[in-house]
């Protein structure tokens, strides 16, 4: 079944949006909801909307979606979907096996089990002290908790909110050798970089051991480069490790922030900064792979783009958009355009020249000039990076598919139409979601096969 031109309604951006089925509404809500207050609705309203959609779809589909959303790295929203789906299954003959199967597929860390129990209690108006888990959920959590080893239990035993690992064991009666150590106080602390540095301080010996034993993930490495340099770790050793880490685990936004920070850190040797810059494009490969064919990238260089990306970042929207545009052009072998009140195709790949060119044409925001420039050139995809709330009407027949990356503060909204996708927020997960949601029917089919 194809996603053929459905009925449309006006959206918050002033363009059109599709009227979706209950399953598609749930997919859209689940994959774009981080359950944090956004521009259009509060968490409470968003949560109620997700719960309503779950009530309208088969519970098996909701469980499959909970697992699927975890593949994007999403948290919390999949626990909500999972618990609400379970409520529709309790009492059925195949309830226990089904809930255990999908809990096992979804949960990767012990603290996720705590969040599931927490939401179950909250949504059932139960206090944690008096909470009683349904037998099927209790059985599933018990089985999954018993599969975690010493390291994972030790790493998350200190993660406490209303409920902790000890409470979880007592509630479910989970049992294993590792759980026995946890409950008896014989579980050794996890050998993580956080524990090591907290215990021994910022010193070269600790960092060198962590690097040698591969105890640092890609993001932790990037975020601790200055600490390692200050501690006296050899720059060559750091650069060598940077060549080995899994850069696909670092989101583009995080990598570009690291490059920006390192460019201002006089204490960090150039060889380290250059090694990071060399690997940044590896973080973009999961994005570029979703836009095959002939690609155009249009970067908004208007004056409003010269504002900070977030309150915590010193890099502005323009700098971020230029980085994204330049790297996507290289990976897709595409064409790069800068637009404001005029639109110019860009040939240089020198970042300083790019920045100067952007400032030279910076003025208003006339998105139609970009649409006119690329129209008729046979592009399979037009990727637009802008802080404007751009309506789809600007891009009718401009390219095969238009994807607008909205670099503004109205976080995690999305419009999906045939040949037009508009999404926002600074979380790079949205890039993957936006690309995958172009055909909601195909996505629905993928989820239902889990």
C-alpha cells in the first residue's frame, strides 16, 4: 500500500498537513515526542494525545512501535507506549509471552525498567510504596532484569528517583548471580570513566588507562579532550584513539559543537582539532544515505540565522547550517546554495570563504528565490536549512522531494506530505526520523513486521 495524497488540513506552519490514520498518528507522535515542553503544547497534553492514539490501535502494533522507537535512541515515550499497550493485554492467554518478548527487545539498560515501573505507577495512580505490578508485567521485568550482568547492575544501581534497582528486585523477585551480589552488597563498582575520574581525579594515568582499555565511547572522548590535555595526556595518544572510536555514535550536532569549542581552546594542540575535523563527516553518513540521487542543499543566510543555536551553545544557526550544508554536499555529491533575498550557487568548500559569502548576501528571508533557482534542474531532493517556518506551498514542483530542516526553537514538530517533509528541533534524531517518515505507510509496514 502506498501513501497516496491523503486529505490535508492547515498546520502550525501555515502550510498543509495530512490527515493520518490512528496508527500513523501514533507513529508520528511517538517518534517526534521527547516529552519535554515545546512551543505548541505541554507535556501533559502531549502525553494524553499519545495515550489516546494507543487506545485506538491494536496493542501488538503499539508494542512493536515501542521497540522500533528505541532503535532511534528515543527514551521515555516508548515506555509510555509500552505500558499503555500492556494495559489492553492483561488477562489474555498470550499476554505473558507477548509482553516478555517485546520488553526483552526494547529494554537495553536496567534504568529503563525503573522508568517503566515508574510510569505504570503514575498512570495507575499508585504510590511506589504500595505499587503492585500486574503478573504479566512483573514476569517480564523479572526475566529481563535477571539477564543483566555485574557491570550493568553496578553502573545503574546509583540511578535513583522514586524507585531504584533494589526496589525493582524486591518487587519482581528477580534472581541471578549478579543480583545476589547487588543485594548482598558484594557487587564491585563498574569500571567506567566517570567512576575512575571521580575516584582518582583528572590525571594522565587514569585517562591513559581508560584509553588503553577502550573504556571511553566516542561522545565521552569528544567531550573530555580538554580534560585529557590539561591532565598531560600526550596529544599523539589522544589523536590515535580518536581515529579508532565509533564516530557513527556521535550526532552531527555534537561533533560540530566539539569542533567549534576546540577552535577556541588554545590549550588543545592543533593535531587533536584536525583529527576531530577529519572524522566529523562520518557522523553525517546515516543522514546522507537517506537522500540518494541528485541533491540540492539550500542554506538560509538571512540575518536571523546569526543567533545562537541554543542557550548553551556559542555557535550560531548560520555556522551550524553552513557546516551541515558543506558536509552534506560532499557526502551526497550535491549542489550547495545560499539564499536570503537572493539565491547563489556556492562552489568553494573553504569554510572561511563560505562564511564570508553568507554574510555578503545576508538580508531578508525570501524562500521563493531558492525554490525558483532549483526548479527544473532535476533534483531528486532539496534539503533546506532555515529558521523560517517554511510552508510547503513554496516548494511545489521545485524538486522531486523537499525536506526542510527548521533550525528554530519550536522543537520536534513534523509535517509529512507526499514529496514534502518539514521537521524541527536541534536533536539530530529528527534527521533520521524526517527521512524515514516520508512514506508513513512503508514505515507502518516495517514496524508491524517486528
